[in-house]
C-alpha cells in the first residue's frame, strides 16, 4: 500500500525537478543577454539592466493574477499554461532579433517572466507542502541544483553561440560606420534566433508533458485554518509571512545582481568579454555547492533557520570584502556570494509559509511578487554605477543582507505564538 504513494511522490518530484531545470535555463541566460544586448543594441550600462527589470517585474505584475488562475484551474494546468506563455516569450525573440529592437527583446523577456511567475506560484508551494515541513529546505535544495545546473549549461551554450569570436567581432565593429556597421550588428543580433527557436519547441513539448502527467493536486484551502489559528493568526495574512515577502525581495535582488552584473564587472576589471561572460558559470557552481551542502546538512545537522543565519552572515562578510578589495579578489568575493545565497531561498520559504494555513496560496503569490527584487535592485545598481562606478555600486547589497539576517534571527517569529 505504501509503494503507490511513494511512486506518486517520486513522479511528482521528478516533474517538478524538470520544471526547475527549465527555470534555471531561462532565468540565468540573462547574465549572457546583458552584455550581448548592450553591444547588439548599442545601449548604456543603465539601460541594459532593463533586461533584468523586464524579466523580474513580471513577478510583481502577474503574481496575484497567477494566484487567481491557480485557484481556478489548479496547480497542474497552471504549470502547463506557464510553459506555454514562456514559449510565446521565446518566440518574440525572433522578430526582436531581425529588427534589432531592444523594446521587443524586453517584451519577450516580460512574457517569459510572466510564464515563470505562474510556474513559480504553482511549483514552490507544491514542493514545500509535498512532504514534511522540516525537510522542505532539503527538497527545495534539490530543486535548486536542477535550476543551477541548467543555468550553467545555458550560459555555456549561449556564450559559445554568441561570443565565440567576441574579441575579433568587437574590434571589427569598432572600425565600421554607417550601413556596414548596421549590417554587422544586425548579423550579431540574429545569432539568438536558432537557440530561442529551439527553446520554444522544448517549452511547448514540456507543456504537453505536464498537462498529461496527472500530478496529484494539493488543496491548500482545506489545510486547517487550525494551522493559522494555532499560530495566533485569525484574520489576514500572518505578519511573519509578510516579513518573509520583504526577505524574498531582498534575497532575489542580491542573487540576481551578484550573477547578472558579473560579466560587465569582469570587463570593468579588464577581463576579455569571452572570459567575463563565463563568470556566471562559476557563480552557479558556487550555488550548486551550497545546495549540495544544504541537502547533506539540513535537517540532520542544522535547521533551515540556522542555515539562513549562517548564509546571511557569510554574505555580509563577502560583500564587505568585495567593496574593500579590487580586481580578481573583488570578483572572487562576488562569485562566492552565490555560495552564501544557496540556503537563503530554501530557508526563507519554509519559515515564511510555516502555519500559513488557508493563506498559503495568496501568501505564495505575495512571495512570488517579491521576486521583483531581481528587477529593482540591479536597476538601482546600474543607476549608482552610472554616477560612480561598477565597484562602489555593490554597496546596495549591504542593507539587504542585514535584513535577511534579521529575518533568520527573529523576523520569522513575528506574530506567532510561542510554544
């Protein structure tokens, strides 16, 4: 009698793992698109961070509608719909490339982010609720590995396709003017056509697979209001969950900034474009090492809360290190920030969703809205970098890590009854 539930659990985790792989493949390509579009569309340092803005602001705009959609059609159909919307976003890249239109690229990124919003709103609470809450961080860590491995593969492949002759291409473009320069930039922009056409086909195939997968539905509306009542929360969304929303905003902001700014920061420190655009891979390796550590350590040796506190403290130290050093030392500190980020998402989500009860779906929607931190913080960084430089601008990270540390220490308990 136990084999069937175990089989269903394994199947569900396998499908969700595949979705997290897709999250990573699409999301972390932005770290390559930033230097690529900066050159292909000839835009400034500040303007290019609208790449992350367009992608992540969709989480703010679409999270509540996503929650309503999930309530109406359920988790499984919601995941399938999210994949279809992502496919549309990938398809928009093709006319964007042929017209070399930065606004059209941004529209495609917004559509991809919209699909991911729906996927995240369904899959994150799904993973959290699918098993014991005390092992939620472990399950999310496994999903994180799928996400980051996909990101490494995506970055490596796209860098090879877009930047294999970066040095020669940049030198050639600099010597050209007028129609010849336009033609060379047009050819450069069209390099994204094939990879994004392939991505469209893969997303459509996955949408069909998920729709036919018969994943078990989870009815969070019936999850005891008792869970919330025990926590002393009888009306409205629990305070600790709202503070968790702010924490996710800060966390996603620093995680995205630490990776997506690396290529430009590497160039700022004198690295060649091909080398600089590959730096994101090292960040994702650091994240993966952190996730593997989480799987081993949580909950057997440390709690998810302790993991969050350790990571926030480490991040504070590394961000200060990045600011007081220069060159490779500073770059390495930024790369290692990703190691400290690894247990933040797995730590924050379970602490915030703990005893959310009937507020689980709307709470998850707010948590997903907070992913827009990835839209706002890089843009602030870009504005500071424009008025100072790309090094000093990393000071924007410090208050974020202080808040994450506060949430791990005491913020996650606000409004909950002490046992």
